[in-house]
């Protein structure tokens, strides 16, 4: 049985990352990961240790994917993410969502006859492990579970919002999770994402997001830390 678990905690936005560092009782040690700001910290329970590598990857799919792969190459055995998202359906501003599936909504080869978001010859919808979704929902309660759509654009258009929820059943949209999920999938590393709804992804989304982003996000950061602590109880990770 292994006694140590390496967890990569990937956070895009500077203010969201600052919220992590404001949590009391954690001994953060500054560390640079592939030029990105980061910190290391750990939790211990009995003979078990969880080493956490927290990285501020900056906004966007490429930044998220590169950072995810970097921490995987370092030896991360689980990836965790938290941040703000636009709400698409069945979720209100200020609520939290645990991702069950992830896809890139702006990947488009429909001009060549493919379905929207379809990537030829490979998986393009990535799924979280059900047992880890259940663990995260308990650790981050109250929270909902749903599909997360990602793309390199801030969704502030009612037509796009309606397309994502009606065609794909997405609950939230963001600019990182599917990229992290892709790296995790191809490296066979479990991934957990917790997203707080900042806006409705419609015409008023920009102002709603700014208000939420300017507010302290310690609550969602603390929930993400609670999820990491709960990994002590996920026996499949310690075999």
C-alpha cells in the first residue's frame, strides 16, 4: 500500500489563487512550476501523506493543458481544479458544481462533416470517476453535479448559452476544465473539478462575473481543500 499521494491543484485566475493562500492553518511553501506561480503544501493522516502542488496556470485552454501535463509529468496522481464558471441551467449564481463530464465547446470541424465538438479518431468527452464525483459532492456540500463545457471564449451570449445547454446538456461553462480533463484522460490520471457559478452566461454575464471575481473566493477554495483532504478516504488511490 502506498503511503503518499501527489495531487496537482490547478487554478487559473490570480484572485482565485489568492483565495487559496488566505486559508489559515496550511503551511504554504512557494514554488515555481514551469514559470507559473505555485506553492507546495501537505496533509498527513496517520502514515498517509498528501503532497499538494498548487499552480496558478493563468486563463485559457492552452495554459491549463500545459500546466496539467507538467504536473502529471512531475508525478501528480490526481488533478483537482476550482474556479468560477458561467451557469447554463439548473444552477444559480453562487452555487457550486462538481464536474461529471467535460468537453470543448469551441472545437468545430462541422465544415468537414463532423459533429460539433467531435475530434476525429479520439475521445472528446471526458468523464470523471463516479466514485470521486460522489466523494467531492460530500466534501464540498452543498454542491450539484453536472457537465462542464469549456472553450477559449467568455460566454456572454444568450444564443451560445442556449446551444450549450440544449444540445449538450451542459450545466456550466468555463475556460479550463476540459483542457485539464483531456490531459488527465490521456495520462490515466483522475480529475476532480469544483466550479462556483458567477453569472448566467447571457448578455449580462460580464458585469456579473466582474462582481463575483472581485469578491473573496475563500469559500470555494476551502471546499477544494476539503475535497483534497477527503482523498484520504478513497482507498483505490492508496493501493
